[in-house]
């Protein structure tokens, strides 16, 4: 078992090698650490924003999606959605919102753990955080499609609106309403973290692959 753990952790950096090429090993460490910090900071910012433009609301209605809650004109948008038979927004992604804070914190810890792994297993540890922005958008699109495709036929305006799939990004149309969806600060931070992870994995491989091959 100890041998298996050592294989996962990878080779130690010899003291002479560390003194000669310290920067080579510090770069991936700093990149992974910065990515973890960005993920933690992203928890406190909204990940997504939707603005709905309606004739009775000339300034538009906006809802911001944080990892664990919705803020903004949620009640007003729910009121409009009621007429076309769409469920309240807070009924979406309840499980995801419950685990989101702990989940993202766990992803940040996995990135930090990758700092101490000098083998290809570091990429596996960093992969969930790397994919976080895509997973967030895919889950959001799933719920928007679920809500748009399952309208209540008893709603007052159900006969005038066909089932639809609202776009998770950019412009869309729902009946007479125009929508604009875009990433918000939190998602941009998560994207920046993904970029740092990619760069960090490149430098990680560049630093530790020769040591792994030397032990093979």
C-alpha cells in the first residue's frame, strides 16, 4: 500500500535539482495556489445573470445566480412566468445549490493537493476544478430546458406559448419578452482558475516528467 501511495505522489525533488532549478518547481505551485484562491473568491460572487426586457418593465428585470441562491427581481420574473406556466425559479437545481459551497471548496482543496503530487495523478486531482465552468453552464442549461419544456397547460397564457429552451448565454425570446443571459463575476473567476490550472499542468508536467522517467 505504501508503495502505491508513493507511486501516486511521485518522485521527490533532489536537493541539488531544487537548488539548480527552483523556479521550475515553484511556477506550477504558484499557479495551482492562485487557481484555488480564485475558486474560493468566486463563491462570494454571482456566476450568471439574466435580464428580461418586457413592455411593462422598460428598465428590464434582472436575476443573478450565485452558487447557492438567486438574487434580484426573482419574484417579478416568477410572476410573469406564472402566466405561461413556468415553475418558480427557486425550484431549479435545489440539490446543486445545497452542495455548491462545500463542493467548490473541495475542488479548491483538490487543486492544493495537486501541488504535492508529482505524477500524472496531479492532472486527475485538478480535472474537476478545470471543468467547473462547463459543468455549471451545462447544469444551468439542463434546468432552463426542463423549465421551458414542462409548462403548466392550465396557465392563463399556455395556449399562446409553445414549449421552448431558453439560451443559457446571449439573446433569447420568450413570447413578447426578450432575454439576455451572460456570465457574471463568479463564473469569470472560475474560468480564470481553469486557465491557471491548464497552464499549471503544463509547467507541472515540464518540471516533474523527467524525474518520473528517471525513476522508471
